């Protein structure tokens, strides 16, 4: 069925929903009947397909529905109506979906409907979480040149364990055993790597080691962590509302987490001044785990020494450097090769005297 017809029927169904007590299915059925009133009835198979398309356009994500439910697709991004890409089975490919600018806008509006987050000229960026747990990031003009930019990062429904990563040849048996022992010993671990290198996947695999005995509190910009912890509180940051109030930052969440009696504190990713609050928390005796973008294990440490300085001019660099040396026990670096294969490429450990030694396994 032509997309224009589907959109017109969907708009009529949306109007019926807003003006009466009809359910979604009733509104769709009425809208389809009205669209073909006076014509011979549609074949049952055609009508069934049409109802599915209208339902998707009305309450789903339209042409993206099949991509979102496809377990082989890790990420979807839209640069323009005719430039849609997916990352599938470790390869990037472009799709032809025949989208329009209106299609993209309506899809994003539906994605944000239940999040309470806004997107307009005064707030041209948004991060949100879809109902299936995927992370949504959108940027609109005039920050982008002409078109809405949309990224949907999907996350596996199951938790990858260290054993799973061994089978995928992401990590060796010796390295997995070493990291599990260090985790159980309460080492504070920093997981570094580039985007898509597998940092969060490894973090979740490490968390699985302590899932039966510890109390975990995690804080993130948007929910990404998956874990089997029995005793787990997950919190995410919140943007300001339309009146410009109500924002909850990662720094605030770290401070709140310390009041919740965690035995393990996790920050999904440190990017800014929340690094200072993390270091203070780890220096208080709580075991911690976090990820950070960096090109190597040593560069991750240097970055962790710089980020806390963003908290204010009165933060001495010497204090931050010494705190990093005292609190971080292990840095695990992940990387992706040119073929898209992820692997743990480097592990360095503190000797307790300010020196870092590469662990050869």
C-alpha cells in the first residue's frame, strides 16, 4: 500500500483516538473502512497487511520497526531521509527506506512520547530510552545543517558473561580468570576503549561475577547496563523540563548512590566533572567500575586525571592525580579491529606506588 495512503489512514485513526473512546484497534478499523468506503471490500490478506502498516505508523516506529526488532542489528542511524545506515553483524550498510522528513519527525515524536523529554530549537539535543531499552539520540537543525540526525543504539536482551566473551574470542580464558579474581577482590576497574569497542558489554560481564552476593547501584546518562544482580538499583540522569527545571545530573546521582549502601558502584561512562565524585566515592572504600572513552589504557588514566578538574578551579591537579593512583587498581582496554571484531587488547595494573605494569596473560 502506498505510504501516503498509510499515513492518511494513520492520521485519521489518530483523530478518532483523540475525540472518542475507541481503542487503537477500533480506531484503525474505522479509519480503514472510511478510506475505502464505497469501494469493494479489500481482500482479507491485503486488509490485514494494511492494518499492520497503519498500526506501525500510528503506535510503532514505522519503517524502523523491523530494524529495531532484528537482533543482528546493533545500531541504526539516519543522517537524512535518503541516508539511513545500520551496523549489522559487524558491518555497516546503507538502506533505502524511502523516508520523508515528516516520517522521521513523526517517528521521533512517537519515540519521545512517554519519555517526558523535549526537542525544539531551544533544546536541539535529546537522549532517551525506548521501550525496548535501546538508546535514542537526536539532533535537529540548526545545530545540524539541514536534516534531523537520529541514532538508535540497541543493547542485547541477554547478559554476556565472561564465558560468553571467551566463546566469542573477545577475551582469553586466562584474562577472564584474572579479571574475575580481581573483581572479587574488590579492585576498582576502569574499562576503556573507543565507541563500539565493547566497553559496556565487558562491564556487564564483569558485573555478572558478583551478581549473587553484592548490592549494586548504577548511574548512567541513559539506561544501558544489563545485569543479573539480585540486589540492584539502577538510576539515570534527567534533563530539565520545559520550564528549565528538574535536571538531575550524574554528579547528583553519584552522591545519592552513596546514601544507598552499595557494595559496588558503577558509572556507565565518565565524561565530565562526575569523575571527581566517582574518585571521592572510590576513595571512601566502595568498590567501583566505570567506562571511559580513550585510545589506550594509559590514556584512559590521563583522561581520568583531567576530567575532575572540570568540577571547579579550586580542584588541585596534584590531588586528583594522587587519588587516581590510589583508587584505580586496574585498567582494561577494549578495541575493535578493521574487521569489526572486538577484543580485550590490554590490561594494566597498579603496583601501589604510582607505577603501572602491563599484565601479560
